[in-house]
C-alpha cells in the first residue's frame, strides 16, 4: 500500500535509494506479495512530494533487480518468481506489413522464452515516437526500433535527439540504420541506396533480353529517391533502357518489357498493371515480366509466384534476437537477393 513507503528528507541517503530499499524490504517481508499493485509514478510522487523522475529511477532499479515488473497500461506489480529472469523488450515498428510480420515472427521465435515482448506502432510519426520513449524510458531492457521517419533534416535531427535518450546498450535499429547517430548500439539493416543495384544484378542476364525496364513507384515513398538512383545507376552501367512511372496507363504496358514495382505487392500499381496486361491479352511471365520489391510468404501464390528483390527479413529478425541474447551490439547489413518465380 502507498502509505507504507516513507522517506526521510534529512537522510544522507538519496531519495530514490530510500524508495528502493523500502520496497525491497516490503517484498521480502511479504507486505507486498507477488502480483501486488504498486502506486503509479504520479501517485507516489504526489504522496511523497518528490519528482516523478525520482520515482521513475527507483522503479527502474527495482525492475532491473527483479523485484517489480511493468505491464503496459496497468502499472507496476511485484514480480512473479522467475519473471525477473526474463528480458523485457519494447519493439517500435513503423507499421505491420507482411514482411514486418516475417521479421517479427523470426525475432520472437529466436528469442524464445528468454524475453517478454511489447510491440507498438509509431506510424512514421515523430511525435508518437517521442510519446512512446517518454512513457517507457527505463522500463525495458531493449528498445528495437524501425527508424523510418520523414527524411528532411529537421525530422531526422529530432529523431536522433529522441533516440539519444536511450542508452546505447539498449538500442537496436532495425530495417534502417541512421548512420549519423553515434554510439555503440546495434543496427540490423538494409541499404536502400545500394541494395536494388545488387538485387537486379542477380537477374542481369535475363533483363538484357527485354527491351526496357519500367519502374513503377510513388514519389511519396520514404526511400523513393535512394532506390530509384540505385536502379538508374544499374541500368546505366549495364546498358539497359529504363523508364520511371508514377501511375499505370495502357500506354506504358508493352510486350517484352519488365515492370519493377517498388511499393508492396498490395499496392494498387501491381493490381492495375496485371489488370491492364490481361485486357491486352498479355501473359505475365511470358509476354511481360514483373518484379516486386520486398519479399513475403504470399508472393509464392500471387500470379503463380511473384518474383521479388528483397532483403532477407527472416535473417533480420534472427540477427536482432542473437544480438540481444549474446549481448553483442554491432552494425550488420542483411543479405539482399532476387527470388525468381513465375513472373520473371
């Protein structure tokens, strides 16, 4: 109960240490049994007339020592026996697409019972990222974050300032590495500026049999510029004609040409492309070819097998998990590959 926690303002012992010592004693004595709900940080700071930051520091230490646990939206509880042995990981994804699901599933499978995972979505919103870090700083052992945010200088600077609040040993960037962010944190990433070049290279021999590579994308995509430059450079180096499109019209669908869809397979661009091709009686995989960016399990079924160029999202999840389990922060670029199927 809150009234059992007291502080001595005249003591030489820092207030946060007084709270830690008292809660430890209350737990050992059985006054705070397993599952007991502790006062919230706001309640205890008001009760003791101290800052919320002091309470947060005390609760963070108690949690790291295994005395208490945090449950999102419910508060702080006295930890169950053995629960303190588990790592607590906050995963902040920008969105849950098919390929992010592959990444998360492989991560969760590899981490196994060694951790409890909380997942939230920031939707590429810097304000939402800041909110999640404000609410959860010091409450987790690791913060696994996809730092996909607007690429303007002001947004990127703000994101790095927010991430700097997380201790390097607890931070792992995934899917994208903000190289300007200093420190010995972890990063498991794809290289948007160069991977498309590498991926298309696996299909170079066949690409040269077509008259043109058509790239369909939306300029609003975060990495449109980087990926497009990589494709452009690949075509220039290999003497392949290339044309970029932001929408599908009947005029751009031509026999013996290849179409690279840079957005996900569910993008309307892919649907419209296939619809228009069928109207012209073109057979995908024979009369025209299609390559999609980013792999997911459903690609095995779409159009009897959709060819993709993609980073290895399963590998990405495994690498993040191993980095946490082995306590070995590093910057690792994932493999990028072409998976050849019916459409190319």
